[in-house]
C-alpha cells in the first residue's frame, strides 16, 4: 500500500527501505532534500491518494509541530501514525486534536534499533481497531517474519506506554549484565571474562539478544578500554520512574539503573562530598581534598 | 567415554540421559536404588576403569561429604567433578585435599534447568587445562549443539564463580521483567498486557529466553492468579552480594532483586512497623493497627 | 500583629494558640463553626485592618480554591501565605495570579508536626524580601526559641521546595533507623533491642529527634506488636523523586524509602508473582500457590 | 577504679583523659613511648592490682594479637574489654579462649568520635552481667552525663553487633541528608542551601547531631568546594550488609549508602562501560570514548 513517511533519519530511513523491499510505495519527506522524495508536507499530501496514511518518525521534540503541520494538509479519513519516542501522555491530546478534523491517530512504539531493517521491528500499537486494521499491511512488512513482534496494546497511548515500559526493562536488563560483568572483572578467579560472557549465549538462563550484543562488543574491545562509562538517557527511563511514582509501583531495579546513568555523568558527586564532610566532622576521618 | 555420576535427581538424571544419547557410558549412583546403576561408591569405583572420572551432582549441603567418600575409593590419576551449586570458595580447599591423593578436581557451573536435557547445558568450568582436556568429550555432549555454551573460565573455583555471577544476573533480569510487568498491569492504558509481553519475543531489544518463559507462563495463567509472590532464593544471589561487598563493587540492581525476594517472604515488615511508629509519634498520622 | 488564619485543624489550631500566646491577634476561619472566629472569608477580610495578612493552612487539595476565594475579598497591599503542603510548582502561578491584584504571596514549609505548638515550628519561606520582612513578627512567634528554625530559602516556591526536600530526607532517615531496628530484631545476639535504641539517644553519632521518638514508641510497645507495616505517603516523597528524575540527581536512598512504602501497601507483589512464574518455568522450582 | 588501657590513639588517648578527669587511675600502653605510662604488657600487668581490668583500644587488625599477648600476662579473675571496631563474630571465639584461662571478656561498641572526650561516649556492651557490673564505674565515667548512652545489649558479641548496626544506620542517615543536599543544590529555586540546612537544626523532624555537623561543615565551606566525594568505608557498613544477606533482611537504604561509597572511589564504572557498549551496539547511540 501507499504510505507517507516523515523523517528519514537512522530509523525512518531504514524503515523506508524495509517497506519498499516488501513492495509498499513509500513517499518520504525529510529536511535533507537529497534523501527526500518530496520537498514539503503539501507536496507529500498531494502525492498520496485519499484516504492518506502518514507515518511520522521525527525526534520527540518536533513531533507535535510536525503533526500539526500535517493536519493542515490532511483531512477526513486520513490517518497519522507517530512512531517516534513520544511520551504516552502526549498521545490522547493529539488524537483529540486530529479527531476534530476527522483524522485518525495511532501511536506506535518501535523497537529494534539499527538492526530493525534486517531483523524487523518490534511494534507496539495504540489506537482504534479500525485504524489498526487499515495499517496491518504496513505493520506486517515492518515487523519480524516470525509470529511475534506486533501487538495492538490498547487505546491511543498504549503503544508508547508499552514502549516506555520496554525501555525501562531494557535499562534494568542492561544494568544486570553490566553489574555481573563488573563483578567478574573485579574477581581474581575468572581469568577469561569475555569467554564466560560468550559461553552464556546458549544453554543458559541468561541468554538474550542483549547478551549477544555484549559478546559482540567484547569481541571488538575485550576490556571495553575504548569506552567511557558516561551514559546518556533518552526519556523513556525517566517516564517509567515517573509512572512508578504516580501509580505507587515499587520499581527498585529500573530506578537504580536510571540513577546509575545519572551518576555516570557526574564528575564528582555532591552527595558524596556531603558524606565526606560529615565523616570529617564527627570522626576526624582523613578525607580526600578536591 | 566412561563416567561415574553421583546424584540422579532432576539435574543428574537428565544429564545421564543426555550423555547416554551421545554414546557415553554412564554409571549412575543415587540414594534411590531404583534409578541407580550401582549401590555404593565402592561399587561405582570398581565398575569404572582407571583412570576414573566421577561427576558429582548432589545438593550443596552434602557435596563435601560425597567427595570425601569418593576420595577414599579413587586414587592417583582419577578426576572428580563437582557440577552442583557449591560456593566457589569451597573449591580450592577441596582441590587441595584431593590433590594430596593425586586426584584431580574440576568445578563446573551448570545452567539450563529442566530444559538442559533437550537444549543442552551451559557449562562454566574451573580447573587445570589437563583435566579440562580429559573431560572435553563429556562437556561436548552436555553443552548445546551450537558454538556457545562452554567456557574454561579459569583455575579451580572459576566455574562456580561464573555460575554464581550468572545467577546474580539472572535475579536482575527476572526482576527487570517483573517490574515492567507490574507497571503495565497497574496502568489504565495497556489493556493487553500478555499480548505486549508476547510481542516482545521478536524484533525488540528485550527479547530473551526468560521473556519466552514469561510469555509461556502468561499463556498458562494470564493474570498469574494462581501464584503467590512468595519467592525463595538459593544461595548464589546471596554469594553474589557477599562478593560485591568483599570486592567493593556496587551491585544495586542485583542486590535490590535479592532483597525483593527477602521481602516477599515477610508477612509484615518490621522496618515498616518502625516507620509507621515514627509517623504516629511525630505527626499524629493515622496508622494501621495490626 | 494581626493575622487571618484559614484552616484550624491539627496544624492550624495549634499555630493559632502559639501565636496568641506570643501576643498576636489571630482571626481564625474554619469549616467547623465551633472553633471559628468568623464565619466567612468576607467576614475575615472585614475583621482585619489593611494591609491585611492571611495565612492559609488547609489540605493541599483545597488550597487553590481557598486562595482564589480570599483573593476576591483582599486587595492591593495584602499578603496571602500558604503554609500547607503544596507542591512547589503551584506557587509561582499562584503568586502571579495574586500579583495581578496587587496581593503579595509567600509559601512557607512548616515542619514539626503535633509537637510544634510546644517546641516551635521549623519554617522555610519562599517569596520577596519585603513580604518576608512584613511577616517576621509572625515567623518569630511560630519558630522555636533558639537561633535556628527559620530560613528565607529563596523566591516564591523555595519554601515548599525546601519542605519537600526536608520530607524526602525524613523518609530516608526513618527508613535507615527502621532497617537497623529490623536487623537487630532478627539477630540472635542483641537481646535488648529497645535498650540499644534508647542508649543511642546520647553520645552516639545517630542521635536525633526521630531516634527519641522511636525510643518513645518502643517504650509504649516494645515489639511494635500493635502496629501494621502498612504505611501511607503524603506527596512530598513522590515530588522529591520526580525532581530527582527531572534534575538527573541519583536519589537511591530516598527513592528506596518511598518504594518501601508502596510495597508495604501491597497484599501480594505482582512483580514477585512474575519472578515466581519464571522460576517455575525454567527450574521446576517449587513455588507457593496463592 | 584502676584500669589498664592499651592503645592511646585518637580514641584511646581521649578516653584516658576523660577517665582520669573522673578520678580513675588509668595505666596506658601504646607503641608511642612518649604517651605511654608503661612500656610492655608485662609492665602493664605488674602495675595493676588483681583482679585486673584491661581495656583494649587498638586498630581492628591487631586486636586479636594484642588480646592474646595480654592473656599471657593476665590470669584468673581478670577481665579484658575490647572497645575497638571488631567484627562481632570475633567476640565469641575470643571469649572462649580467654575463658579457658579464667579471664573474663566484654565487647564494647564505642560511638562518639572525636567529640566523645567532651560529650561522653555512647557505649554498647556485650558480655556476662558479673563482668558488666565490675566495669560500671568505668562505663559511667565514659558515657555522657544524661540518662542515656549506655546499654548492656546482650551476651558476648552483642556490643559489637549493636555498634555495627549503629554504623549501618549512620551510613543511611548521612546519605539521606547528602541526597537532600544535592537535590537542593541542583534546583533553581533554593538560593540559600546552607541557610536551609541551618534552619532545620530546630523545630523540624530532621534535626539531629549529624545535621548540626553538616551545618558546621557548610559554615566552613558553603559549597563543599574543598572536598572530594571519594569516600572510604570502614568495615561496619560491609558487615551490616553481610548480616542482611545472612538473615534475609532487606536493607535497601543502608546497602545503597554503602554502594555509593564504593562507586565514589571508581574513576570510571566498568558496569557503565558495559551499558555504554550495549547502547552503541543496538542503537548506534553516540557514546563517549575514554
């Protein structure tokens, strides 16, 4: 089927290729004219036959502006899909705004990173059944070939909510492996840490795709010597903790993983300076001067 | 090759079958005479040709007694393997005791649970290269068919150490999924929680064998209504945290996972009673009476 | 000086008494006519001489409505103080609304609980210097007699912000004592747990007012047998964690204390059910049925 | 009464002075001849009248050697007290060794740091009632003047156990204040962080001796600019977590405080390097090179 696709970056660009390989007609729009199929949203709307379907795959900061711009050139019966990393709470207001113009809205959490073009993308979809039905050919082309990788998670917002939780879990999984890696690296006994990690890829309880990637990273750099521990976070982890607080759900593991990222970006910890100051005050403990 | 195998429980029994399917001769000994091939350790020793190899697969509490009993009937050039869940710090003293009699020792962490018979077992081995070389036919039969699932992790103790860390990671992974599951279940938006979990099995960053098992559990009981949250722990998690403390490695995620198990077994938390008492004292806050 | 006081509950009622003991004229308004000095906000405004000062001490849920009602009857040069447990982010919008009418605004975090009438209240104030200056006679009467207990923390919002952090710290302090209490209670060695707690009240590093209260609670109920661990939380703890997330500050201790309260209110943990389900799946571990 | 005191460092030296001010006769022994009253343990034993009482106040690493040396020159009816930071599990074996020679043993946890000479020391005592009774004049001189500061916590070991828990709590308390300090310092609203801390010293729920010390530290260095966050730990925190693991008590707050100290001593976190490596692998996320 025919699909408009706004945003042809690392994710969007790969998705266009995967969709085209599956025989779909994709009209892509990007700031970068060299990779763009059309030059304006108006041009995009013109190029698509009614009822139109436009997938938005842009950075979270410009999603609302992009959607509002599209709403001006789309109309009754068209559908906009947001496949970016929006906060779930932005979805319902958006759907309502679009609904007033007769435009449908789906929110889709997309997982798989740079590997998605080859392996397919995990898709978590929120929205009305009729809109999901219309998009199934596209979803089927984007998802992996097996029986999994797609879910209609609930009403508008449920797609991004599921993706948020997915990423929260991802934080926890990554950190669990990372802690085990650090402990083995600190021990005197395990002399072949990368070998142990590699061995776990089959037969063990901890085997996973992330473990495969950790093995791959250690193949390239057995002591991770070229990397710094400074680690960004990208929104979903924070939203997960905000939801934990809102819903009174104790998420100790995921929160600890997020906080470890925060700490990784501090040159020195103000909290630990305060601890250090206290120790000096009551115990005359020798402390390190900065 | 020929192997003595002491302990034919859930793990040992399955291993005997996997080894026999691969053409090895296994002489099994168990308390349960009905499944035993011989009736005493002396009988086991007699049945094996020198140099003998005996794999011990008994509960951690009786491993040392079993090994000491075996040491009496084995001798120069024989090898004992402990494949049970021993604490790594028990391995070196054991190896030394056996070494005085000319008996070799290998410690093997075995992962894979009840699925190992079919999928193969993840094996992490500690000990001398010459002993590992002797056992390779056995290891090759037990491990999965692919290129992974076996590692010679280091000297005596390194096998159980790696397995300990494996299980520590396992605690963290399980808890990360569990937290995500609980958050989705608490949200109003995700109306198809088991469907979301199932969808993650392909294409996503969080796909793993444990996720497959969570999906399987939800297939059987979509709301986990038949289960209690009361959860045991089996030693390796505690040893992992003890090692974190000894080596000054901050393991927030794995420790939180272990502590959550401790908390799951408390009817009421004495700590929270103290918090409740304090709130009552300073604020006149209404508290719940037990 | 003269002060209007809206809300004469546990906190407001005690504050009125402390202010009157200090020679101030307090005109109180409450839903409860029996303790009220006037019957309506209009009546309150009439009873006060210009420029008027009205302190609002009502539950967080009705603060904005109360302030808006007051704004109708107050005017140029008057000041409204919110001493309740408002979220700091509500303060700036409020101040702006009032500012349009020429009414000043101060936000005051008030600590001390039911003990404040006797010991004085800890006051953290946000707002303009001129408004703070006008209120100093009132602040001086409410605060403890010593040199501490009052701070002008910053502009509008800083008072409630400081109080929020105060309460976040309070969560952590309470939980630290509570954990130590639980560990001693679990040990075989310490046969006189309440005695140890009592002894800490002088000479030790951990002495504090909260410790005094814990001792008091144990005097009344040495095993806290009459209390349940079920513990509410009242907003500030959650806001503290939200701020940690917003500002990327790793607050492991305070967050763990908040999450422990969440957990204390669960009959069974959905997360631990999921862990239990996973253990059953991979290991055939015996699990507890609900 | 007469007391031998071995170890005249920061703690022991101050204790000698406090005891002498109270009229007791203290015979001190130290490596440093200039501050020592006798030059050998034999000389110490000679100088004391039977039944002798010797208080050992030496670094944990040499406590056993010191006690064993003393046991050679003491005898039936004498008492040795260990007031150092021994692990509680060392106490029972020591008491048994001494008991064979008819020598009594008390373990005393001593809190108060460098302030103890002036304020008195918090004392937590483990051992037999008859030995405690003999020492009461000494305990009364060392403890603060008020009604608190001393407890007979239980049998041998209970004194050091209580002190261990005291220090575990101390870790948690310090970290709770430290986190609150960091959050306020990160906020845009609180412009007078040291002022807020100072104000909390009276009237608030969080007032404590540690808070007084934090205020003192901020008076000296309002932004803690001269301090590094690098923070040592001294044994008791680790033993507390080991006990939590052994007794299955969930100590999230105290453990997080200990782990934060571990992290403060790492130049870069191996775990965060692994997280960084994973993000690079799956997402093509830009990472920081070391």
